[in-house]
C-alpha cells in the first residue's frame, strides 16, 4: 500500500512538472511570416494555448490559423514597427494583451476583419504620440475585463475603426480619466456588455449598445451619431450630457 502511495505521489509531481514545462514564452523572429510557420518563431516552435507570445521588434506576424495563447505582448524597446495581423482569423488570448508604446516605432495589433478575444488589454509606456494601437475594420474585439492605460490622461493608447467593426467591452474602457483615443466609424458598434460600467465620454460616430446588466453611467458630454440600444435589465444613467 505504501509503495502504491509513493508511486501515485511521484506520478502527480511528474505531471505537474510536465505541465509547467509545456508553458513557455515564445518570441517571434524579426521577420514577416505566417503564424503556423516554424521560421516565424525563435527556436522554431509555433505557440500553443499555454504559451506567452511576444512580437519582436521589426516583426510582421500574419495569423493564418484560428488559435489560442495564454498572453500576447509587444516590446516597449522595439526600434522598428511591429505588427500582428489577424487576417480574418480568430485569436483567443486567455490572459492579457499588452501593447507598450516604443520610443520611436509603432506597435500595431491589426484585427482587420478577424476576431480577437482577450481577458484584458493593457496599453503601457503611454504618452501623447500614437505609437501603440489596435486597428479594426469589420472585425470584432472582445474584452471580458478592462482596457487599461498606465497614465489616465495620456492619449497615445488608440483603438481605431475604419469600418463596421465591433468592440464588446465587459469592464472599463481606457479606465478612468480622459486618456486613451477611441476613433469610431459610421457603422461601427461599441457594446458595453458588463456590469455597472461608465461610458467613455467620446463621440460615437457609429452605434452604442448598452447590454449586460446593472447601471451604465454617462459621466460627461457624449455624442452618439448612430443607434443607441439599451438592453432589458440595464439602467442608463444619462445625466445631462447626452446628444443623440
């Protein structure tokens, strides 16, 4: 019986060790390449669902498969433009997406016509000049938590629409304060689908949807040029600054 117990204990530790080994940080090479190509990644290892992925300085990585990773980040030290293109595919990030602002180049996560789902998004090393951005044409960005900036007044963190794309946000959009730049499009949709959220006080050139639950608070002057939709079970605290 003691021998069996020791065997089970050793096996459990072995499995735990294997799981930890499987999780890795994988960095792209400074090349233009497809996601599922071994030549795109340092060490020739294509990222899997347990891996933390880093887009290197000067890299352009083109997603050509639907896939899942643990986290996704760019480098604040990037000296050349770095881009991840989703190309109509779906990328799921079970943890955080981190997009720092380099000193001279631009870090771009280009959703385009694809879909990105993440637990959170952090724009750090922020400032005034736009050098870290998420771009969306007709694709979808799903964030179950917050889209955060490290300094609440900095405007460099940018989400830019050029078509009828959708942002579904479950937490705060650019956290509190006046920071962050949200550029919407005529037919784009911003959907606050969490609980008790504050509506970012910008001009919504497209549609604004209030879903989820709780109270959605308009804290300052807000202009909506498209449709305003309020789901059942949601309370909109409009204040005095709503133009529609």
